[in-house]
C-alpha cells in the first residue's frame, strides 16, 4: 500500500511538472525539438549557464571548497571539527596562551612573595641615584659597599698571612682565605644558575665587577659580611662593644645593598643565610698543620 505521505509529497511535484510542461509552447526550445525529459533537463541547465553575462568565465562562478569561508584554513577551527578533533586543536595552543584555571597554592604564594619583594625593594632603594630621596647618603653607602667587597678582603688576608710569624696566626688566616675563596665560588655558581637580574632602578657603577655580577641572587656582600663576622666572633677575642660593632657592620652592609638598589630584599636575606652556612662548612673542613701539613710547610718556607 503506498504511503500517504509519499503521495502527498509527489503530488505537488507532479503538478509542478505538468504546469511547466503545459506552459511551454510546442515550438519552444524547452522541448528541445521533441526530446525526452532528460533532454529538457539538460537544456534547462544549459539555459541557466547561458543566462550569465556575456564574456564571463564559467569557472569563476564556481566557489571552490578550499576558498570557501567555512573550509578556509584557520577560520573557525572548532566549528566544523568533530569531537575527536576539538581536543587536538585545543592542545595545539602554545603554553603561554593557556590559562591555568586551577593554580596551586604554592604557586600563588610564591608569586605573592615575589610581588611583595619587588615592591619593598623599590621602596627601600632610597639611595639608588643622586636624585633619590636619600641621594646625599649615596657616597657613604658606596664606602660600605667597598668594605664588603671580596677583593679588599682577599688582598688584606694574603698580606697578613705573608706577614704573620706565628703558627696560630697562619692557621686562622689560612682558613679565612679558604672561607673567602669558597664564598666567591659558591656565590658565582648560584648567580650563574639562577640568573636573576638586578633591580631596574640600579645603576651599574659598582666597584670592580665580574661577569656574574650582572646577576642579583644572592648578594655576595651579604654572604661575605655574614661569613666574616661569624668567623671573627669565633676566632678573635674582642670586647663586647667591638663584637656589637662587627654584627652591626654585617647588617648595615647587607641593608646598604637594598638602599643602593643593587639587590632585592630576598637576595640579601638568602645571602645572610648562605654566609652563615658557609662558616659551618669552613669549621667542619678546618685546615690545620695536622691535616694540611704541606700547605703550612709552604707558608713556613715563605
């Protein structure tokens, strides 16, 4: 039994076909000189092609699939993509363009501490330039910078070691020289690994800089101040006022690095910690005539 829906759909088509055939005259080109239905369909298609403006290229009227806005590469890549292609297109995005919607607590804490560090370092850099709020104190801060520099301490220790005529003095000075060399090595190594730039408000007019001195973390002056002050307090007999002055000198040298704009606060804080730990290494590897006999015999010949 034929479907009523099919009959309903076919009836208008048949009516349209009969009306179109009846509207055509017997001599009209639509009949194509008595041709069949297939010939009339082809003629209608050719008449549609012939209805364009004269001189037009038939190939220009076609819209090719690669030039279509829907199929054009890069336009709406996820609209026509299937469910399997959408994750691949999202994964193709570069890492810096992605948004971490669920950052870890540690990452948020580190970014917050870094922002506080940069803000506080800029606020405390009151001697970073002559036009700063405390620019008149800058020469005094630069003298403190020289007092904590490595070259004066190395040259002074070598000179005292050569002039010393006692075994006890040579032992202390030899270990002080070892501590200073260890400090230079560790600070240069960490600076080369971390590669943290110095603050933007810093002026590169430092006293005798090396290649790694363009980096900021950690502060070599802070490590040296903490190391030397702990060394002096443990191996020199000083009165209480002098001991207070040694500790005060170490803290002022470290704080002057922030005031001059040379370092951030975290650079100086880690420098103090590193210098304090370095003395523990020196004390553990203490050089004496018993474990470094050749070295002390060499100094004795000098």
